[in-house]
C-alpha cells in the first residue's frame, strides 16, 4: 500500500509547525515518567511501554512499506544502538526520577548530550573541535556545576535537596549511554531506515528491560486511570508520533529545525514540571541552566564553511 505524497502547497503551514511540535512532544517524556512511576517500577514501566509501541509500529512498517536493513550485521548494530539509546538511557532517567531527581533537572543533565558527544568524538572518531566548541564545553561544565550547586543540601541526610548520589549516577549513566549510542549509530548505522530501525531498537531494548524487570523488580503494576493515560501518551505521543514526525522532517529536509529547537527542551520541561509538580530551581540554578544551554548551542551549531 503506497501512501500518497502531500501536495507541496498544502504542506507548508503544517511543515512549519512540525519541528516545534516534535520538541514539545519530546519534552513531555520526562513528565510522563514522573506521572507513571508511582504505579510501576522503572524497568517494568518501560517494558510495557516498548511492548505496546511495537504493537503499533509493526503494522506501520507494513502500511508504509518500510525497508529493512540488508545484512545481519546491520541488524546487530541497530540493536546495540537500541540498547544504548532506549534501554540504558531511558532506564537511567526513569530510575533517577523514581529516586527523587526533579524532571526538569533530569532533562537538563541528559540535554548535555551534545557536549559529551563532542568530547568523545575527539578521541574516538578523530574529529577536531573548533575554539567555539571548546568554549561551549567549558560553559556546559560551569553551568551544570552551578545547577547542582544550587541543589546542595549539606545539612540534610543526603548530598542534594530531594535526591542522592544514586539518582545522579543513574542520570549520568543515561547521559553517557545516549552519547555513546549517538556515536555508535553515526559509525555503524548510517542509512538505516528510520521506521524499521526503530522497531529493531525497541525490540532489543524491550528484551533487555524485560530481563531487568524479571531480575531486579517485583513487576507489580497498579492499573489506575492516571497510569493508563500516561502509558498511552508515552506510547502514542512519544514512541510513535514523535518518531513519525522525525521521519517526516528528515524526508522533507527540516530535521535541522528540530536540532535548533532541541535547546528549548530542558527549559520547557522545567516549566512543565513547575506547573504540574511545583518543581522549582533557585536563581543560581536558573543562571546555570542558561549557561549550560549556551554551551550546548555553541557545541551543536554547525560551522560556517568559507567559499
């Protein structure tokens, strides 16, 4: 079944709003974790989410006649990427939020991924960093130091206000995983079809998280209306709609707009968390967030080529 192409004249207003819509959807992933974790443990929660996502994506691969990787080795590389960018990344974020890490802070920390990716690309891929990118790395470190410093609670029973080192270690593992997964995908998975690749990634991540749930968790789920709505949103709004939006943007050459708007994800998540959960950041932490985001922009902005 072939999906008819959109008419060029009719798609312009819709195309203009798609990058912003994608970023809004992406920012709500951290909010969904906060809503759903009181009713299911992290690995169990994510396993159910990925199983339902596959139930939706597999028919879509038939609907859109999605091509599949051409070699078994490529399937393996895509699966490794899925383990890094879905199982470890999301598993770490969900565990960190369950342990008390604010959703806005979690979004900011993993939003430093371009900084770590740029730093790792230097020794691993031999890529050279411009002076602007080095400045961005320094600003990112300074900013996140201010953010974490603003959350210090030395008089409490733990190091940070509302969460401990365990939560910070989990989200830092997520940051490393998403950065490593990005580099691995760039090195081994270039040209993999997005929709079929997503199916393989979610399948690999689902198997790993299912094993983790069997080994580490009770697998008890409290099925409430809140949990069901949250799960439906994470599956349909993020794992399916956001992926299809990204696929459409890439096909229409608008993916660069998503990259530029990604800088808005941490402050947007922080605003949503303040509105929904009364999460707040102090003045020093807000300044640190602004400095960190400036560093991310400097690292991520493409260099101008001279003619």
